[in-house]
């Protein structure tokens, strides 16, 4: 199977792309080769494909140019191989509300198209993701423990979200590759400290851990060698708001230093700061920055979900 045939298979199995559908490929100059191949694969399936290429944006969660918004709004389905993420933007949210099925692929590489999370059995990933999502939806609280640090999060009244990598229905959206269950905690209900030791946002793999202290849902202190690279989180109260708890659910995902795959990996959870109004929260910021925690212990209410990275469910 050559590369175009592989991408045709991805478009059929993940986005259920059909002949005659309007399709958009949103990419940037750093990922243009991948974008072109998705465009060719879509056309080979008989879709009416439009390729939009922009200059790389600076930070995940930044709103893209109007040309991107227009292309998404005019499409039945879209794929977005880009340098940073537009998953948590008004552009993606409005497109989904309009019925577009959107697969975002921030940081995707040629290697990731062929190995790791993309190669998983997505029926298996979907089942495990939905199970974790149901547990998040039922829980009133979460507790993260690692290396002597404890962080508690208020989840009351919030619903979990399943990112399965399968987008069959109008308005479905998420990452590709995928496999995570996530939720928007109450914006003023997180307290304690946590050690992030996997990767962080657009920084990549961490050479040493970053310690985060949260009070009443807001990041109040950052310690660690790479702390200065997270200055965007200090720019406003909205950016400093703890906005997400996520659990990796893709057994084939690897820690690569690319968030798209890192946050899907088994034996990890992640917390994020910034925008969450597109998945059940109330916070709108100028960023959405995730930190990956390796081998943590996680409780949902009194249920021990993960101990030192091992699933117990």
C-alpha cells in the first residue's frame, strides 16, 4: 500500500469520507507535503477537495485566518495537519456546529502517519475511550498523585468527552490519531500541585520535570528548567485557568514530544490550561496548553483508576 492509498484508508475509516462530499484540507507551510497528500487521497475517493495553506501560527488555540474559517464552514468534512492545534478555537467549534466532521492533526509528522497511534485498532481504542469517558462523566472529583504531589479537581456536573478517532456523524470532531477521554473541570475548583514530566504544549519532551501549583483553579506558580517557556500561561487569568483533565486511551501511542500523540498514550494523564468552552467549560483564553504526566496515580471519586501508570479498571 503506497502513501496515498494509506491516507485513503484513513479517510474512509476515520472520517467516513464519501464520494461527492465537500472536503477541506487545512495545513501550513511546515506541513504542506502531508496536506497535499491528504488532498490527493480525498480526490482519489471522489470527494470535492479544497486545500488551504497558511503560514504557521504561533501557539495552540490561536484563532486561524478567515480563509480557514470559510473553508471549514463550506465543508462536510475536514482534516487539519498543522504545526499547532486549532482544536480549541471558535473556527473549529463553529464548523462542527455547522455539521462539518473535523479531524485535527497538530504536529503530525511523516513517521506518525506510519507508526504508533495511527496503527491502532480503532474499534478497540473506541471501546476503551468510551469506558473512561463514562467514568469521568459519573465522577464528582478527580485526584492526581505523583512524587509526593497531590492535585484535586472538581468535576461536578461536567460531562466527559470521548476522542475516539472515529468521526461518523455530522459535527463530530477530535484529534487524529486519537484515543483519549477528557473533561473540563470546574474552573475555580482545582487545588494542589502536580509534576508534569512527559511533555508540555509546544515545548516537546521535557528534560526535567515542571512543578505546577494551582489555587482555586488558577496556576499560581511554575517551577522547573523549562518554566520560562510557559510565559503564555502568565499573560491572563484565562490562560492560567486549569481547563482539562485527560486520560490516554490508545495502546499504540508513543511519547514522541508531539502532543498530538503524547496525550493519547497509555500510562499517562494530562492537565491543560486555557480554553475549554468548546468541550463543556466556560473559559475562553488565547491558548490551550497540555502537560503530560507519566505513570501517575489517578482516583475518580474513590475509584482507583490508575496506580503508578497501570490501569486498574
